[in-house]
C-alpha cells in the first residue's frame, strides 16, 4: 500500500482528487483554445482571453485553498503547479531552445542579403548607426525607469537557486570576455554577444567573397537562407503555443504566490508605458534637432501608429508605414523601404530595447543583485546587439527577453519573469506602437543625412492649415 501511495504522490504527482480535477479543467481550457483557433479567432484575442482565464484559474486554486499564506505547503497545490509547469515552463524551455540557432543564423542572413547597390553603403551605414543608437537610448530609458522605481524589489520570488551579488569586473575584462575565443563554448555558455560577434565575422567574410566571386558562396548563402527560413518557421510553431502556455503560467503565479504577486506585474505595465512615453518624447526631440516639427510628424503618423497599437504587428503595419513615409512625410522611396523594413524586424525600440532592459532590472532587484555601472553597461551592450540578432522573427519580445536575460548572466532566473510573460499582450500594444514610430523617425533621420529628404512635403500639412 505504501509503495502504491509513493508511486502516485512522488512519481505520478497525482495523489488527490483536487489535482485530478484541476488537470481536467486545464485540458478543457486547452481544448477551448484549440476550438477558438479552428474558428479562426486571432492569436492576439486568444492570448488575451487566456490571460484572463489564467488569472481566474489561479484565483480559484487560491480560493479553494482558503487563500493560504503559504500555498506551497499544500499537497494538491504542489502537484497542480508541478503539472502546470510542464506546459507553462515547457513553453519557456522551447523559446530558450531557439536562442543560439536564431541569433547565429539571423545575423549572417541579414548581412549577406543586404542590397549591393553602390549607394547602399552610405544608406546601410547611417541606418545601422541611427537604428542601433536609438535602441541603445531606448534600452537606457527602460533601464533607468526600472531602476528609479525599484522595479522587482518587492517581488515575491520562488527562486531556483541562491541569489548572489554580481561580481564587479573592470571594463577591460568585460570587453575581453565579449570575444568568443571558443565559439562552441560561447554557445554552450549562452554567451550571446560572443555568438553575435562570431556570426558577424562569418557574415562579413561571406559578403566580401560574394562581392568578389558570387559563385563561391552561392551554395552557402542559399543554405543560410534555407536555415533561416527553417528556424523562423520553428519559432512561429513555438509562438503559436503562447495562448496555451499563458493559462498555466499565470495560474501558477497566482496559485503559488497569491494575489500579491500581481502587484509587480501591474507596476511593470505602468512603468513600461511610462518608458514608452519617454521614448516618444525623445524621438520628438531628435526630430526637432533635425529641424522638423514633432507635432506634424505625430499627426501624419497617427494612422500607422494606431494600426500598430491595435494589430501588435510591426511587419503587418509596414505597407502603411512606407506609404505614410513617402506620401506624407517626404521620405525618399528607397530610404523608406530599406530603413522601415530593417526597423520592423531589427532594432525595435519597444520590443528589443525598453522591454528586455526593464526585465534585467526586475530580475536584478528581485534577486538582490547590485545594480551598478557594470550591469548597466553590460545590459545596454547585450540589448543593443541582441536587437539585431533576433531580426525577422515572430514573437520578438519573448525572444529578446531570452537573449538579453541570458546575455547578462541571469539565465538561472529566467522562469521568474513568467508572470510578466503571461500579460504580454497588454505590454505588446505599446511596444509595437513604439517600434513602428522608431522605424519612421529612423527613416526620416537617415533621409535627412543622405540629403534626400523633402521638407516641403513634410510641412505640407501645416501649410494647408
């Protein structure tokens, strides 16, 4: 009898009727998500619904336990959350599985496929400088806002290991460690910056050979394009599981930590939107520095920004973005197409700038890690370089979170951001809106530096007034 009891309690982890009941309920909710997908309900709507369901499910588990102060000591709560983690944390594991191949292949693919026209050198140079520069600024904004409001310091964390103060290193050591002396070891250690540097060397070398003798690297370029398509497709397959993962992720958060755990999530939402507003103001100031009216810009860009906010898709907004740039804002067609397209997949100021920087601050505060100049500089470098490494991939924000958190050495704490991932759709609206605005302002600034910008067309709206 004892062995039978041990089998169900220790091995199967289903030894109570409550565990069985809540497992059946979870599978029923999974079927609901599947049914809605077959009825062609959008992923965004299903994810939002899953967020609400996960919240309610967690509260129900809490209520059933009598809103216990320490639900982790209740047998069926332990069993339920263990099983729920298979689906919630399993999704996170799948995301982490993609980091290395994604960064390596994406960067090589971006470099070897840049247009080879004569004028592209100047266009590419200004695009990279301005795009990466603005991401660095946005990540700085996210980091400073999170730090100023001590984001994560009051978090109730069930950590997967002891929190340790991050070792303080001098800048020379930090820069030296960025160099991937062993690329394979860099992959094993999740040294994201090392992988980015290694991939850039491969891409630049392939690009050089391609310009000299296209046939020599023709098969390689084709192989990278195919591999990029495969990895991107796998990413799409994984991201489609998000509505299913959100339910157990959020339910576990509430069931294990109670309603108090929502406090940090609400603060994260408020602070992210505050950081987005600050970055909008910075974009406006850059337009002023370039002799343009930010009021005129936001009036003319409003349609594209509204579409971005409601659709949560930078790529989906791209046709309207390019049309607005060329027809309303006086940007040259080639500049608009190149810069806006690049900015819709790489260097996103919201998804790959502000958001991952705030997650780093959240994890540092939640785990008692000192936020110092070392962490600040490392975070900006990781986030900025990582924003290019995830180019052209759906689910950018989640991937950016994975890349950045692992890149600064916080990989062991990654599961602690589950409650934030669970409310991702709410965050994604503001992030995507900022992404698209970033692409448009980047295009305007690049065009100004190329001396192709039509200021009369830009001001025409004001003149009509």
